[in-house]
C-alpha cells in the first residue's frame, strides 16, 4: 500500500494531501506545514506535516521544485532526499517528511504555510544479488542511520 497521510496531531487545516498536478506529472507536490524564514546562506528544515507509507523495496525521492532555485534562490541542501520505506512511523519523528532548504541568495526568503516547496517521486530500490539481511533497524527520524 502506498499513501501519504498527516502526522497525527499536526494542524493541516486548509491543506490537502499531496497530488500530482497533471496526469503526466511524475512527482507529488509537497507543501510547507508552517511559515519559515530562511536567512541568507542558511539551511532550515521545513516540515511538511506528512509521512508516507510505502511497501518494502520502494522509496520516495524528494527534489526541490524547479522554480525555487530560479525564482526564490532556494535549493535542497542535500540535492535529493531519500525517504526509505521504514521511515514511516519511526520513533524519532513518526516519519515526518522534512525539507532541508538552503538559501543561496543574498537576502532572507520567507516560505509560507501551504507553499509547494518540493516534489516526491516514488521509486523502486534495487539490491545486489548477494545482499544480506540488514543489520540495523531504524531507531530515529531525520538523518538517524548515521553520518
């Protein structure tokens, strides 16, 4: 089963779960759940209030919307985010999808609640033929599997 849902307890009044804008769109638009000011040359984690349930072997690739860099001077700090299937419901943050935005411009940028800031594309993950059992189980949220 694949589905987006709100993190329990988050105020999502007036917002909608991610959708593809056209039948030919690959990505689901992800919106900010809160206002955030991003200072020049700073990185802010902007929450979406969302989590995604995915079957084993799939992941959500997260990309900045193409207009952010040109129009707002914002980009993903890590270029592409990877939301693993076992990120859903983890004890660290309940699978909250967070968007690390970097302001590479010379002025602060305001991101507003409901603004589309990223897009997520559901993909399959391949494994090697000699892949063994995973040694660790996820114990936390954003960046929890190590540096």
